[in-house]
C-alpha cells in the first residue's frame, strides 16, 4: 500500500510499506528507483555546464546546484592547445594588421590621394564608426563582464566599470588640453621672437596703415578647424592618444586569443582578424591624414599597431600553461585596462573624429553625395564592428 503520493514533473512518487520512495508508472506498476537518484541524474543530464569565451576569457554557467561546478570554474583548467596553430596564427594576425594599417598610409603617399576625397572619406568615416563600436560594444561591455565575474566577488560600488572608463576619458582630456596649450605657447613665443615658423609682415603701400596686421601665433580658434588648408597642430597628438587606447586592449586581445581553448579558437581567431583589420584601417586613415608628419614617422606609428597584437600573442604562448582567466588579479587587470581603453576611445572617437569631421571639418558643409557617403560609411563601421561583438 502506498501513501504520501506526490508528483515531480510528469512523474508520480509515493511512499512504500517500508517508507521508501518509489515511482508509480502507468498502469499502477511501480519502480524502486529512488527519487533522489533520478533527480540527481536529471540535474546531471539537463543542467550540464556550458562554457564559452568572452574576449578570450572563459566563463562557465550551469552545472549542479551544489555549487561545486561554479567554485571549480574559478580554478585553472588544463585544456588542449594546438601550439603550431597558434604560432601560425600569430603571423597571420601580423600580416593582416600590417596590410590594414599601412594600406591607407602607402596609398596616400604613392598615389597622392586627396585626404578630403571620396575614398578617404569612406575610410575615415568607416573607421570612426569602428572606433565608436569598439569603445562601447567591445571594451565597455567586456569590462562590465569582467567586473561582474563571480570569481571576482561582489563589488561594493556598482558603477566601477563606467567610473574607470570616465577616468580614462578624463585622462585623454588632460593630455590633449595640456598638449594644445603647450603648442599654443610655443607658437606664440616663436612669433614674438621672430622664429623660423613666422614670416615678416608685408606692407602694401596701397593699403591703409590701419589695415596692417602684425603676424600672430596660433590661437584657440585656428587650432580647432581646418580653414584655408591649415591642419590642426594637435592632430598628431590626437592620433597618438587614439593609438595608445588601441595598444592597451590589443595586447589583451593577443594574450586572451592564444590562451582560449581549442574548442572556440577558430571562431575567435577569425573574428580577431576582422577586428584588427577594421581598427587598422581606422588608425591608418588618421595617420595618413597627418600633413606635417614625415612618412617615416607615419610608418613607425603603423608598425606599433601591427606588432602589438602579435606581441600579446607571444606573451600568451609563454604563459599558456599557467594562465587562469578567472583568477581574481587577472580579472581586475583585464577589466581595468578594458575600461580605461574604452574611455580613451570614447574621447577620441566622439571628440577628435566624429565631432571634428562633421562639425568643424570638411563634412561640415559638404555636398549631398559626400555627406551621404560619409553617413553610410559611419553607420557601416558601427554595425559591422557591433556584429563582431557577438563573438569577441
């Protein structure tokens, strides 16, 4: 005789004569398989642990309710690493990054392409969209994932990610503001001392004496615009700041790519190739537009970008058998660098690239064709780089 009957899902269980729990099958038959064993088996089969990679760092969800799987996910796991494949992919990343960043530089150098032409407008605005999407979709999102990782523990300050990004943004402001003031002071000093960059004032006898204006150094007004073919003295500083933000997270990209397990390596590798090519085009177009910078200096700036991700991959190969992406110190380091890089690229993308081109640059009063092409390129960059955020 059975008592204490109850249901669990579609199955019915009752207490037998000796108080053991048995399952009631269709037709009134029963089985002595315990409910506990079935439930454990159900959990083992239906709640398998699912591990995936974000920015190359593994995160695991699911598993048993006992918490053992979650606690063990914070420990380092031995995985299969195809070392020859990773060494080969290092050189693939090096070549693809080099083609992307050197392409616009060499194109402008040997073909004397106009920096304000349609081709460079497409490349520059596509690059602007890429930088915006990189800052928000990739870096800021990944930093938030790192700071909310259960292996890090609960943060007492919930806005840690955006606060660190804001610090990176403010750091960019200080660097560019100080750099601009230094450039202005040097220009004014050179003008007052009759330096080599100044020209003597020419007096035209046909003009009134009141119309004669003394030569002046650069001002805040002329610094912010591209009037009469003059380039901003701080253009190179802005590009260097942008490259610094890219370099910060490119090292992490290379490192975390290599230490990712073989199960997700191929997909992540393909995504990183596109990621580096898009960023390379964006940076290369801005470097190519530096009018007063020598070609050799432009090539050095491009070389820094081309090498930095392979350097990160080489570091990853060196620590591949000891790296633990869910170690607390590792999480804090990656999250902080990602958030700072996000702040840097937010400043560069919105202030130096987007607003400068459209509010003060050649797109401010461009024709309908150039404006439309620029807008489409801008949106295309944001969308394509945003789509890559699904996998990297």
